[in-house]
C-alpha cells in the first residue's frame, strides 16, 4: 500500500484536485473514492466532494496488480537509466500506452521488453508512466522503475520542480520575443475528441510559457515550457495565440505544406531531481531528422 497526503490550497472538487496533484487518472480516483480509500479530514469522501482550503486529503493506493500489457521487442532510444528511473527519447508515431483498443506497439510494450522493472502505481496498462506526450509528438519522458521513484517524480511534476521544455515550429511569425499563456483547457464542446480553451470557471488550469528562438519568412521556432500537463496543452495554446504547430492537422491548418506524419513538436529537454540521490539532472534529445529538414528548408527560403 502507498499513502498520499495533500493539504488543499484552493477550493475544488476532490477528483479534480487529486488529478491535478497526482498521476492518478480521474477514473482511478473515482474507483478509490468508491472503495473508501480517499479520506478528507479522516472521513471517506466521494469523487465529487467539495474541498475547502486547509482540508487534509489522504489517499490509499493499493499494491499494483500484475502487469497485463505484453512485452514487445521494439527498438527504443534509452538515453539514461539506473535502478530507479529511465529517460527515453520517444519517436513520433508511438503511443505512450494502450488506449482506444490499441494494445500493441506502444512505449509501454517496448519498456516491458527493455527494462527489468517498472513501477505499478498506474496499473496494468501504464506501468512506469509518470507523464505522457502525444503519439505524434517526439521527445523525452522519464519512466519510473519502482513506486518510490514514481511518487517522487510525479510530485516534482505536480510542484513544478521538474522542468519540461519543448521546441516547436509554428505557422506565421510570432511578434513577441516571449509570452505567458494561462487559460482553462477542457474537452471541446463541438468535438469531444479535441481539447479547447474554455471560459473561466470551466475546464482545468493550463499554464505555458514560450520564448522565440528563430524567426523565418512564414514560420517561427519557439521553445515552450510547461507548468501544467493538460492533454494537447501546447498544441491548443499554439492555436489560441494564432500560430498553430506546423504539421498539426487537428489544431492547425488542414492543408499542410510539408508532408509530415505529425506535428513538429519535440520534447527536447527534461530537468529533474533524482528521487534517491537528490542530484539535479538535465537531459536533452536532438531534433529528429524530419524536423531538421523542414528547418533547413524554411531557413533557405528566408534568406
């Protein structure tokens, strides 16, 4: 059993509060609430319970059940690993874990083959997964090899002491050298498969900062830094500021100039504190070849 404790700093629903501060999914939180494994001030609480500032929320996470996803021999770029964690450079086109009926070819399937241990906090289909990036986004993820490391890493992400930086090529020329985007994000009311910026009081808080790296004739290379980790956050925020990510047919232009398999969005730098040693560690992954090729093209055209 693992026990998690949180002190409420902002009024919220119980499930929303825990989803923002842990790596547990809303469905997992509801199951724990239904099993009386979530208590507020010592009293079992339902998922929709209203939390007040100062409330103590205690969560009991049962020991993981055996992992159900199967190991597959899939090439994987592991740039670092030790007894507690691994840092992986995920290729574009690979889903992080199973979903929508797809149980093969995922990062989890590859991890089960390549690594000797994975944490079990997220259950049978998502062992070791502390955070995610979209299927068609490339770049760095940290994977937990045991539950203690998982709890430490997820807490770092929740408290924003772990830093995640992305490079993206955007449509159009961004005028500002830097910017701060803070909105509510939730499911698009017109298309439930997409996310959207919602009115204040709806959705979940999403915070993204950006810096312009290089401007071209019709595009801008930008570094994004995440303070929250909402689904499709950078892609939605890029659209929100009027400069969608090149190659993003979901949130960007339907007619794309370059023949790409996905968006030009790459998680290139990850900074974290090692859960056992306390060492501050930073990892970087170079841009994929297809991303560099497009950059070379837009540079030539901008001369």
